[in-house]
C-alpha cells in the first residue's frame, strides 16, 4: 500500500526539516553579510548562488522533491530551463548590440 | 473508407440528453459539454473577427482610403487580429476537439480536473467580454502586436480593457494545457501506453506544453502594458530610459510559440484524418510523435525572427535565423510522413479528407515561405509587407482552419450522433479552398512587389491583385457560412451515425455516438497498436 | 477506510492514490507557469540593472534592509511551519496540523504587515513612481525604473501571498472539520507546494532588490 511508503518517509523527517531550516537561516545571514563586501561583479553571482542553494533546499526537502516522482523534478527543472532560454537568448541580443 | 458512412441508431441515453436546461450546461463538469460550450464561443468570436476581415477587404478593393479613415482602419486590422488569434485560433482545436476527445481517446471518464475545465471556459468568456467591451467602446488601434511605446504612451484607444481581456483569457489556455498534461500522464486506461496513443494526443500534449510554458510570459507582458499606461513607469519608453525592443522580446517569446499552439493541433487532426482516410497506419508513427515535441521545443528558440529589423543585434539575428531554419525540419518530417501514409493507401475523398489534403498542400506553401522569411536577406525586404500577411494566413487559415473544419466534420458524428449532408459539405470545402487561394495568393505577389501591410490606401498599380484578393475573401466568407447551416440542420434532421460511421480505428469509435456521460460502458483495456487498420474491418469488434 | 476518505474520491479517478498524484502533478505544473510569469519581470529587471547599475544601486540603498531581511526570515520560518503541517496531516495529528497552519497564517500576516510599513515609508519618502517621485537628479529617471520594478515585483509577490493566506485559511477550516486524514491530505500538500513557491520567489527578490551595491556605504 502506498500509504505505507508515505508513512515510512513521514516518520523520520521532522528533524531533517529543522536542520534545513537552520541552514536556510545561515544562508540568509550569509547573503546579507556578503553584500557588504566589495567583490565587484561577484557580488551578484554570490547573491544568486546563495539564493539558488536556498531555493534548491526548499524544493528538495520542503517540497518533497526528494521522495516524489521523477516527473516532479523534470517539471521543476523544465521550468527553470525555459526561464533560462528567455533570459539567455534575450541576453544574446543585449550583450551583442 | 466506404463511400457511404455506416449508419446506426441513436443510443437512448447519452451526454446530450443527460440533464436538460441552461443550468445543466452552465454548471456542467462533463468535458464533452464543455467542448460544446467552447464551440459556441469560438464560433462567435470567429465571425466577429471575420466581420472585421470583410471590412478590411472592402476598404482594400480600391486604392484610395475611402471607406474608413486611417485611424479606423488601424482599429479594423487590430480587432481582426486580436479576435482571431486569441479568441479563435488559439483555443479552437484544443478547447473544442481536445476537450471532447482527450479523455475518450485515452479511455478515461473525464479530464483530471473537470471543475477547472469549466472554470477555464468561464475565464475564456470573461476575457472575451472585456475585449468585446473594448470593441464597442471604440476599438483598439495598436495592432494585435501592441508594440511599444505606441501602445503604452501614444495610443488613445481602449488598450487597457483589451490587454486585460487577453491577460484573463490566457489563463484559460494555461489551465486547459495543465489539465491535458496531467490527464495524459495519469489517466490512461490499462494498456494505453504512450506509444499506443493516437497522434492527435501527441500533438495536443506538445501544444499543452507550449500553452503552459509560453502563455504566462504574454500574460505578464500584456499586464505590463496596461500598468505602463496607468502609471507611466517607463519600462518600454525611451524618453525615460526604457527599451521598446524589450517589449518585443517578451511579446514574441510567447507569440512565436503561439503560432505552434495554432498549428500543432491541426497537424494532430490531419494525422488522424489521413490514417482514417487512407485506412492505413501513419507512416513513421514515432517520428511524427517526436516531431510534435520537437516543434514545441524548437518553437521557443526562434522568436527573434520577428525582430530582424527592429533593432536587435546582427549576431542575435543570425542565431535566430539559423534556429528558424531548424524548426522547419520536424514540420517537414510530418508532411513527408503523411504523404508516405497516403502512398498505396485506400485513399478516400470524404469531406474530412478533403480538408486534410488541403491542409497538407497549403501548409507546405505557408511553411516554405516561412523559410524564405527565416533568411534575413529576404526578410529585410518583405517584412511588414503583404508577403508576411500571406505567409501567416496560409498557415493559420490554409493550415489551422482547414484542420479545424476537417476535425469538426470527422468527429461531428461522434459529437452529435448525426451525419451531415456530404454533398453540401464537399461543396463548402471546395468553395473554401478556392476562396482561400484567391484571397491570399495574390498577397504573396503584392508583398513581393512592395505593398506594405497595415495601410488602408495603396498605389493604383496594386489594385488588380487587391481586387482579386477581396473577391476571394467574399467567396471564402460564403464557404464558411454554409457549414454553419448544414451542421446545425443535421442536429435535428441528420441520419443517426452509429458508433463508427467511418470504419476508423480509435477508442472514440468504440463507444456510442453520442457517447454516454461516462464515455464508456466499461473501462476499456487496450491491446492493439494505433491505426491497426488492415487487420480489422470495423473497430467495433475491438471492444474488450 | 473512513467514510470521509470514500467521499473524497472524485468520480474520474480509480483510487485515492491516483487522485493525490494528480493533484500534486497539477500544482507542480501550475508552479512551473508561475516561474515563467515572474520570470518575465526578472528579465526586465536584468536588462535595466545591467544598463543602469549605479542608479539601481543608489535606489536599492533607499530600501529598508532590516525589513527585507526580517521578511526573508519570516517566510523561511513559514515554510517550516507549512512542511510540519503537511507532516502532521500525513500522521493524522489534527491539532498539530491546525496549529502549524495558523502559525503559517500569522507569519504571512507579519510579512504583509512589514511590507505595508515599507510601502508607507517609501510613499512618505517620495519613492513611489507616479506619486510625486523624487530622487537625486543624477539618477532620477533610472531610479524610477528601479522603484517601478520594486513595486511591481514585490506587489505581485504580495498578491500571491494574500492568495496563499486565503488558501491556508480554507485549509484551517477543512482541518478543523476533520476533512483531512492520513489517506486524504492532498489539499494540505498542494497548498504547501504553493506556499513554498511564494517563499522561493522572495528568496530571489530579496538580494536582487535590497542588496545591490551595499558595499558602498
């Protein structure tokens, strides 16, 4: 019965949630602090990388992508890929004008 | 295919007599009834858009701008485009034929989210009402493309209600696409594997992907246009540092894939018609299935070919040009495979097949001229001329509308339980084909000779071709009116169709015409491959 | 199975598992559309930030960083309460479920309250485009683009938050009535997915709007 599997996943994870929560708070603190150092262009990169890590943690652990069907991951990555297409091909225009 | 369709008796209980009265329709969750609600909606908007086309062609019958002022003319082509694109072409096949057929073709009782399906229809109608309000309140003159900064700064017409109407209706497409994707993944009957699905479903799936990924971008873009007009933020206004070309990137990111939303479902219909009409499995099934997906994906990579002369960089234009050549390949694969299907098939000339053959020929012309336009060197000369107008009408009218009418005729017996008058139907198909070509072929020549689009007056040298085009348009209009008459007539007086009047293969032909509300008397188990023609004489025997 | 569970099965499905998978898949696809929806705004942002980096930095400085940071922490906490709510629903712990949902709503209201405070401050500072906008002359025009983006992006996000609060309220109502069981908890799971998405959007908005060029005092 599939309810068994959901229970099996449900029995351990509360601790995981608190750990991920703590990591997310640490990342937020990092984002805030890094912004006050002059890293030139890397500031934006750092901000986006940390935000990306936070978002990935939320998707993987909080949104249960970890234990869900593979199709879910395909959808999440597909959406990101499509956004990347929009940004990349438009950037291709702006960067070469 | 037999020369006279099989006939049978109407079942006693079916989805059309399962509840009477307006409430049983307006609060229905039955995907088949919702499909008919959409049929009413799209037909209405088609004739509204068509009325504007009549006025356009009337004006263009003479070189002088004498019927309407230039500003009014701008409103005519804008409203024609908006109505036709957003309220007819994009919804028509998916929302009418898709809604009706998707659950039946996979052996399900309904879509995954029936209430959401009904909500999608209401959203479509509400969006349409906003746009109709804009129409009666004086119209919009920006072109269906809403280019900035004219639409955001200078236009004095009803941009905001139209933008809102399009924004709202967009969600109808998004939710329908979502519904179809989930349904096809999760609700196929036992034995209905992905590669046993009819090709119409592959096309519908690919179309739904585009709907889901692209429509949100036009939604936010058109919302920004409305917001700009109200708050004057300046995103697309060069006077305050904005970039009008940014609007075009955002607009065409959706609007190019949108043309594939319009043509992919028609291609799906054609696959079904060619298989049934030639009593033969479609040649290269997997190639056609994957070509649908390839068109959907590649279609998102080419939008810059609408902007070759808009100010995008030359390097960007080059990339978009190459990708535009690539996207033609899967479309060509489909045309080759349909042709190969017809080869040594038992080719029939029933009305739906006539529309299918018309599609193949006219889509080929439209598609090939698209390749001319993908070549930057040609495009810089013919862009914003009638060459472009002819190109896209060959695809959207010669392609999509032919596919839509072919599908409507093919599945009409299933939807209504009745047969239409075949003679009148063939006559209309012929009138439409002749009218269409007479309307739009001269426009290729006009564009090549330099006549610009969106102008209400032109040099007298162009008059002959314009008169031919306007004459064609009147013939085309008559051609579209006749089916309205005989299809409605058949609802009352047509002969009962029986389960499978065409002797076609497919789950939809195993259930009664019209189907019961739950679609099947019992959930089917699929054990045969799609288009399994030679081994059966009549698909009725396939009921397990 | 309880009678609640049977009553919850819609006619087009074979069993509750199929219904749950369908609901989840539907919400994930909807969230994909939202990525593209917000994505258009992120594109506009990227273009103008690359064109006007100093104006954007100057304008970003005027935002209230502690408010943005606090809101980030608030939303991350609310994601925790949401996932604990889903867990409680799966294990049939109704009281915990309701408490976690209420906590989520409270945190959401805190978020909106802080945003309202920020909007009001920005209005009083004349940083609202179209309402007597004022800024140092060097960056006047382009700072206006930044603030327009700020209000549209955070405004659209706030609209999604409000919708999220409405959804969570309905979840509280359903949970207190006993409609949610370990066999049927789709509404909680699916609402949770939506909420997490709204959190993720903010996770990106925060550094992109509030923390531009902060190293320059």
